[in-house]
C-alpha cells in the first residue's frame, strides 16, 4: 500500500464537520519549515485530496496548522479577545512510507484532541 496523509476536522461542540477551516502542512527541518500543502476543509470537514501522496511523502517531522478562531467566528461563536485557541498546530512524525497517516482534529472553542486514525 502506498503511503499518504489525510486529515479532517470535527466540530465536537456543534456536532458537525468543521467545514471551511484553512490548514497548512509544513515539513520541519531543524528550526526551519517548508510549506508542503495548504487548503480548506470541504463541507464534510475533510481535505479534498491527500496532503501527502506516494510521490511527496517523506519520513520526518511535520506540523499541520488549522485556523480555528476564524472558523468559529464565521460560525457565529462569540470568542474572547484574543481567542483562547487561534491556530492549532499538530506536530507528528512520519516513519513508514507505505502507511496511511490520518490526522483528525476534534475541535471546540476551548479544546481539541487528535489521534492517529486509519
């Protein structure tokens, strides 16, 4: 099986997919970072295409950022100024190039969690 990376966002406070959330995937290299992919989640809260594919996946550390405060504001959620969560960054590692890495974000205005999905 070729390796790839996918993501999706669930708004656990509202009980719906996190649609329209901007995200960016970076490959980390020491103190530096390189943008690998960016976009916004679709109506189902998912990236339309894999963020890493068999042609682009490489072992190493990555950071996946989600613009969560902008999402909550667009959904009409009243946030503090500054918001408790503005940009959520998930750092993870890719070690096997033949595996599917799925990195979901379970989100509310005041908390989040993630796990390695399938």
